[in-house]
C-alpha cells in the first residue's frame, strides 16, 4: 500500500517534491580546460555542450524554472578574446537550440542588462524568445550581463519612478528581473567555490545551496540527480521550527 501511494520516482528522485526553480552557477570551465592543456574558451565550449544536456534533463524531470548564470556584470573584465568566445558560443547556442527548445516545450527568457550585449546576440535572443514564447513547459532563464546588486538598484529606480513611498517585499520582488518567477528553491554551484558571486541575492533568502567540487563540464545528469536528492533530504523551515513540504 505504502508503495502504491508513493509518488512516482525517477532515478530515486521524488517527482512530487521537485525544486520548482533550480538556479546554477556554472563554474569551473577554465579549470577544466587548463587541466587538459586546452585554452579556456574550449572549456566554455564544453560548458555549453553540458548546458544542452542539463536543460533537457531538467525539462524532462518537470523542473518549472531553470536559471543559468551565463555571463555576469563582472565578466566584462575578462580578456577581450574570452568575452568574444563566450558571446560567440551564446550566439551559436541560440541558433542551434531553437528547435530543441521548441521540441521540449521550453520557453526562453533572460535576466540582466541584455541591452549591453553585442547586437547579433541581442537579436538572436529576441528571435528565440519570440519563437518560444507560447511554450508552456519549463522556463529557461539565462542570466546575461546579470548582477544582483545592479538588479536591486534598478528595482529601486522603478519603485521611485512609480512614486512608491514604502516598498513591500512584493513591490521589490515584482520590480526585479525575475518578476513573475518563483524564488529559487535550490542553487547549485559547481567547482567548489562557496560564494553567491552577486547572483540572486534577494531571491535566495530561503533557497537551499548545493556546492559540489565537480567542474561544470563534468556536471552530468547523474550529478544533477544527486543534487536534487540531497535537496529532497533537507528540512526546509523558512525561519520556523517545523519542516515545510514545498
Ligand atoms: C565560469 O567558468 C563560467 C562562466 C563565466 C561562463 C559560463 C558560461 C557558459 C557555460 C557558456 C555560455 C552559456 C550559454 C547558455 C550559451 P570560469 O571560466 O570562471 O572557470 P574557472 O573558475 O575554472 O576559471
């Protein structure tokens, strides 16, 4: 009987208790490449290949929102050639993935100041967002030229312009780039660094952190399953004393 009542599971994951919103800091591409004697941009190329796999795996599991930290406001200080490599990979990804996103009913959106990205990437983003806007499955949320402090400052600007005198939590949440999305339940950071690095500072107030030493290009679906199972073993209390089933 207990077994009959147990929610369907996949790879040992309880599908009735999935994190609705998973956010990932995809770190370690450079180290992955260096360890193998390749240029850093090759690590990013392998990183993008992994993005494909993880996006499909999340959509297949039934995750509702997947946010990927693809380019931060701080990443502009990297060498010009690496920035150009990352932008080129983003463009290629958008061209090659449009069909897969549609086939998997995935809707693309972005957070961050995308207006500062090169024109071809901006245009490809707009095209892909338009082509996927009616999809009803997972939202793939790419953080591009994203910085959480910049996002919060921008939100203050929006509220001041609206004449809001005393902003509520809801006022602030709905003025962030992530307006309309649930806060992340689980934030995964690869490559062992134990920082938020200006990512979703407001939204992560109660989100669970999962840090793994695995470098992003090696973070395969089995690693994602491990992270979700770990999440499911935790007791989220949201400041109270009783565990809350989310
Ligand atoms: C961190 O690795 C990774 C980034 C700064 C960029 C992540 C970008 C991608 C995976 C590719 C672009 C994404 C899409 C969706 C097309 P790092 O270079 O900081 O690695 P390191 O810490 O080992 O040097």
